[in-house]
């Protein structure tokens, strides 16, 4: 049976759990971090590196971006995203709700859907809950996301309430369309609904109950990590996780720092995605087992120690901080490549370590030490 | 004994030969192409890919660039370029003569040497034949190049003659300095002199005789592939190769297209370097076993055949032309990475094929077919 979830271990002193999400394209061990491959490529990373160095079990791609480029005709003709980019494991596509929210003035949200202008050529497009499901059917990701409005922070309560209700109505339309259609490929897909409600506890509770009522195989939490204090994020997640069924994987969208991951794992989150490790890598900010490094700093100029001696990435053990700094100062492609490998490998090592510590029953004490270590700036 | 050259096979119908150049850091099988790693990185390529995918046997780095950034202090402290970038096989450093020539107005050439301004920060520097040897001693490349003036094309004969004589006087100073100094590392280095003389047969003959008189383990030809017609290049190479000793490897600097490589191999050239395959890759121009491809062209939009089914690079067999086109149109890092792997792997496969055909005694007929095939634009 596809998209079933087995919980292997429950932590005794927190709500953390280690599980296995079964998908038609393989098992995903949770907690998991999903590297972001917006346009069907994780920037600067070869597929073989995702498979053999980072050990990614699922990657994320973006409906909005793929719809605009290369366009559905190309992806359809390729036979779906897995044939197109040759990544054989599971893919999750974000529905475009977040991207549309990012477009600011270039979009108009109505009950029908969202009219927007392409960031590439300014052309006009309309996304509706129905069309976004159809597009994701064509793209062929394993896990597809419902079309929602991601509210900004701060957000007036009235706006957040109205938006949440519209997101719920859109959700019904998404599920209708999903049940009426079938994937283009032979492989089953699953549709995941998204809890909204900004930072308002009553709205979040209401939204979580509505999402839970859909009995989807995976439930997602959106609209967090958009600028609110971490404490607000954790409070919302704790509240929501008390309402979403514990038997289904919970996916917290767009989160976050290593500390954010560990705190949310403790609250019962199973899946994460975020551009932070890959985007920061391209700017020379490294997450390592010793702490956070800005590789461009003068202090690394003659530091010939490995980038991260405990990294699974051979490039991080092979190359020195001084060499990587040189690559960044020289604006060399290889700098971004090595840094991205470092950060994504670190994130996947982190969630695997969390799983292992949950299994060993020492997650809570390990978490505190790990947060201190991995949050310090070197 | 270091830097000895064994000729394994001589082609019967041309001057092509297959040899082995012994260096303290390993054997180089000739004919060979040396990927260009200007600032101690081959742009977009991991060291493991140079080793295991491209199968490079030697790479090139640049004295001028490394002197400016990261600077000699860093490379010295690292223990030389091999420790700095972790490439364990041979390295050749260009002396900076060509870069200085490229600086145009920002340099002044006198008998003493060249005063120039850094392209990075405009700071003033002086390169002399002595200092360039010293710098290359510190960098620690296995094969270091004499400091020369690379004349432009076209070049008045008087200028070419005067410049050639100065390059010869500089060469004496380079050898003096080389004999007075020792490498910073325990590993022996060799100094290669460079034939100049523009496209003037009498000057080239005079220069080749002078260079030959130095009895260096490797002899180089500079000042070609600077804009002159291919026929002039081949005529000069043929003339020079008749004068340089056949028992020593001949290195033709800065050349060239696949056709240029094969024609010059037929004339007795053993070593090449060029930015063409890597630079063109970054602009989407691919050298493949079927011909030359501009991957950005519309015609590849829905072409899901492999980039190059006969490539040793798994990325070229795994990914389609349509996917690579998408990466280029999206300005994704991975596009440059996959294209560079394709082109450098193709160049190394090409010189290895040439070696094999020389060994089999079928080089001449294969060469004609290969040039036709690999020069056609698809």
C-alpha cells in the first residue's frame, strides 16, 4: 500500500518519532530533510551526489517554476519529472502557493484562483486549485501539494481568517479534482493538504481540524518561517501537532535552521524542506559539525584544516577552509559546489542523527548539545 | 630519472607519436590534453571528476593569477599547489607571459621584465624572468614555463624579431635562476623553454634552434593560436618540429579545437592546453562524438536522447539534451558543470583515441574521419 507510514520509535521525553513513509518510489526514513530542486535541479549538485554523497531520499521541485520553464509540454513529452531530470527516488512538488505569495504586486488573488505575471517574461497566467492539481498530475511528482494562500507576517487577523477559509475551499476543489483525475504515469500520487492560519492559535486549531478531517496520507503546515519569532513558530507547531493525527507524517514547509529542525522534530514534525542550506552555501555560509562558518572571513585565509572533518562529503574532508575561501573570493563555480555539498550533507546527516538518537532514546539530551554546537558562529 | 620521455609508437604516415613522459608525480601518456585550472581549480569540476571521469593526467595553472590570488604566502604556507588544491598528479604552470600580453594597456614591457597592474585591484607589480622562476618554485608545479613575450597577431616583423631576441635573453636568465635555486618541496621541477617568432618562418627557425640548444626535457611552442589562420599555425609547427629534438616532448601552448589537436598531433606535437573546451562549455557549446552542439538551440527542446552516448562522463549518458538545454536556459550552475564534464571528457577521450590509433598504425585514416565528424555542427 502506498503512502503508508510506520512509526518505528517514539521518543519518551518529547513528541519526536522516527518512522518510514512508504512511497511507490521507495521508503523515506523520517525525520527527513528534502533538498530544494526548484527547477528540477538542486543548484550546483549532480544527481549522483544527491544519491551517493548527500543520501537524499526525496527532493522538492516547484510547480510554478516548472510550469513556466521548461513548460508542461516538455515535461509531459519527457514522461514526467523523474524521466526529465533522471532522479529516480520520490519528488514532492510545492503547489506554487508560496511562489505566488512571493510575487507581491505581480499577482491578484480571487476566489477563483490567482492571476499572476511570469517573473521570466511578464506573461499573464491563471492558477486555480483545479489547474494546479492538473499541472502536478503532468509533472508527476509523488507527493503533490494542495493550492493554498501563504499569508505574510505580520498579517491582520481578519485577513488571516478569510484567507484560511478560502484555502479550505480551495482544498475541497483540489481534492475533487484529484479524485476525478489520474496520474499520467503508472505510479500513484498523493495529495497533501496544508494548515494555514498565520500565528493565531484559534485559526490554526480550526485549520488543523479541517485538514485532519480530510484523512490525507500526509499533512503539511504552511505559512510559518515567514518572519515570525521562532517561539511563535514552535507554539503554532505544538498546537497543530496536537490536532493533526499522530499516525500520519507531518511536513513543516520552508523550515529552517538546524536548531529549527531539531526543535520541530521534538514537537513531532517528520518532514522539512528549506532553501536555507543551499542558498546560504552559495553565499559562503557553511553549516559544519563544529558550528557556522562564513568562509569568506579573513580568519580562514591560512586555515588548512578540512572544511568539516566529520562530513560525509569527501570534498569537505579533502579540501581545506583556506582553499574553499580562495574559491569564493575568486568567484569560482567550484566554491558554490563544495559549499552546497557541505550544507546539504550536513542537513541530511543531522536528520539521520536525530533518527538514530530517537531510536537510542537519547534524543532530548543530544538535541540540546547539538543545538548549542551547531548554532555557534566560528 | 625525472622528466624522461619514452616514445612507444611512431606513426608511419605522419610525424605523430605516442609516448610516456615520466614525472615525479606520475607518468603522462602522450599525446595529452591538459585541462586549464587557472586559479588552481578547473571551473565547475571536482578534483574527483578530473581523476575518475575526465581521467586527466596533468592540469595547468597560472602563475599570474595565483601570484595575485590567493597570493604566494598562502600557497607557500599550504606547502605548494598540490597541497593547496589537493590535486596529486602533475601540474604545469604557465609563466604569466600570455596573461601579461592579454593585459594590453595595463603593462609595460622592458628588458628588465614586465610592469603590470593587477586586474583585481589595479595594484602595480613587476615580473622579471628571475622572479617568475622564484614564484613558480614557490607554487611548486612540476613543469614550470620560462618567462616570454607572447606577440600578438598580426605582428610587424621587426617587433617580432626584437621580441624573440628578448625572449631568448629572458630564457637565459630563467635558466640561470632555475639552476641557482631549488624547489621548496622535495619534488624535482623542470623548466620548459618556449619558441616564439610569430608567423615568420626564419624567426621561428632561429628561435627553435635556440630553444633546442638549451637541451631542456620539454620544449614548448608559444605565440600561436592568437588569431592567425590554421594553415599558418600548422606551417610554423611543422617547421619548428623539424628543428626541436624528436626525442623530447613538444608542447603547443593554447591550442585548440579537436581538429587543431589532431592536425598538430600528426605534426609531432605531444602536449596541449586550451581554455576552449571549458570556456565553450560554459556558453553551451558542446563537443560530442556526433559533432558540435549549441545546447541552447530550440532544436534540442524536446530531444530526450543522451548528451553524448559515447562519453565516459556518466552525466552525459544519464542526462538528455533537453534537460541540459533547460539548465542552460534557466542559468543553472549544473548546466555549466555537466557541459564542462562533457567537453573535457571528450578532449581526453580524443587524445587517448589518437594514442590508440597511433599504436594500431591507423592514425592517419582515423584522423580524417574524426576531424570531419567532430567538426560538423549539428
